[in-house]
């Protein structure tokens, strides 16, 4: 009798999981992913204290200070990779900041003065839109150095 009750529970659980909205909708509108490969060639040491912060934006308006980042990821490697696993709006945009002070957490106000700034761009100074289809992963390389700094 115990085995029958356990089997009934397993079948009921399997039916609930199979009919859950998440299981049904996941194939229809799986999230888009964005991998940003970093290439910081500046003079600063990148480590656990002095990180590179990559911001995901849903509008190019961030260039004029008119937008907030959707998400921020960090890397402790000059040639690191960060992944945004749930990109909701496309096109997306990516920027990077190297924190030379080791004091900034990427979220508490603007980057410190003297921080190196990077931008995913094909034309210098102009953010390049990143188009990602739902359920796929886009990969971009964001290279920057110490030429553009936070004032």
C-alpha cells in the first residue's frame, strides 16, 4: 500500500511540473543571453578588489545620463567574461568601468574619478546596439584601455 501511495504522489508531481506555466512557456519565450568578453589593456591591476564592472542597458540614453543600468556584473580578470542570463529588451547595450580604487561596488553612485571607461562600440564614442533573439546567446567583445576616464 505504501508503494501505491508513493507512485501516486510521483505521478501527481510529474503532472503538476509538466503543466506549470514556467514549463510550458519556457520553450516559447526563453530568455535571451548576452556574454560580454572583456579585453582591458590598461595599466591597472584587475583582481578581486579592483574589478571591471559591466553594465547592461536597454537604451542608448545612458550616454546622456538619462537611463539606469538594467543589470551589473563584475569580473576580476582583464580578459574576463560576464553573462547576462535574462535580457528582456533588445537591442541591448554594454559598457564597462575599471575601478582603480578598489572602493566602488559598481552600484553606489557614479564610478570614482579616474576610472577607465569602456563601451561596446564599432564607432568610437557611439554605443553599438546588440540584437539578441529570444532563446539565443549573443557574444560580444568589449575592448578598452585607459584613454577614456571618469572626470
